[in-house]
């Protein structure tokens, strides 16, 4: 009997991840990923970008509205704030590799044709997308991972992760079979939403300075 299940029903990107090739081959393959239902409503896959030999990899939650439209991570207001904070902390943004735990934009609309409102991905969706992130880590081999926000932290470290408890510290954990050093901090979009935006921005820069020292 032939199965009528769609690939996304399995909630894993594994069948779409190529066994060989560099980031270009990975990005091309990811464009056709149907490893979970999120691809149905998103404009396109938003894959990682940046220095393929980067010493630092920044991992966020998922693409936002602008990223979904342009096909690149961190090109919206949060990305511009992140670049400014990185430079201020002593990390050249052009020398980093940036990506997200989930590669498709998950959103809801209050009404048809209204603005698309970000919706946090589920643990199942993050797990489904994990093979892409594992392959990115395998190819780039960063010396340090900067974890941007709680959702990215849960995708990497499990559901008990709390960014407020460990932000600005250097952790050593096994991630997708590799021993990694990580510095968690808040997502730059959280800075934009903060009542005390200046204070939140200073906190982000302080955490990124810890990452810069870890790379020194």
C-alpha cells in the first residue's frame, strides 16, 4: 500500500539534507525543504549567510517578515541593531555567520491582508529543522556560538533553557554531536520591544563583549 502522508507530516528535514557539498549546496537543497508544515505559508526558505569559515556563528529563532520577503537572515530592524551591537562589542559583523534555528517564517494574521504577526515556532518545528543547523555547524566549524534568545536556546539546549539565567556566560555543551562553546544573550528584537531600550541595548553589547573576549 502506498503511503499518502506528505513529507512534512514526518516533521524532519533529514531527507532533504544533502550528504555532501558545502554551504552553497546546502542552501540550494534547503530551498526545497518540506520537512515540516511551515514551508506552506512562508515565501521562501531563509538559510544562513556569512563567512563560511567564521570563528563565530550567531543563531537566532526564525526569520521575520522582512527576512521572509528578502530570503536572508537578520536584514530587518533587529538585524541592523545586531550589527551595531556586534561592532560596538568588537566583533566584525562581516566575519560572522548568521542563521536561525528554524528556516521558515511562522506567522499569524489578525485579518486577511493584514500585517503578518510573528508566532514562536514549536519544539516539534525546531526539532524538524535541526538537521539543517547540524550541517551548518559541521561545515562552518565555529569556535563559538552566540545564542540569540530563548527559542534558539531551547532548540540547541532543550526546553529547560532560560536565557535570563545564563546570558553573558560561556557555556560548554554538546550540540548535534559536537562539543561547542556558547554565549547566550537576548534576541535583538527583544531590545526593540523593551521599555528601557537603551538599557536593553547596553545589556546586549555587554553579553557580546563576553563573546569577543572568548574569541580573543
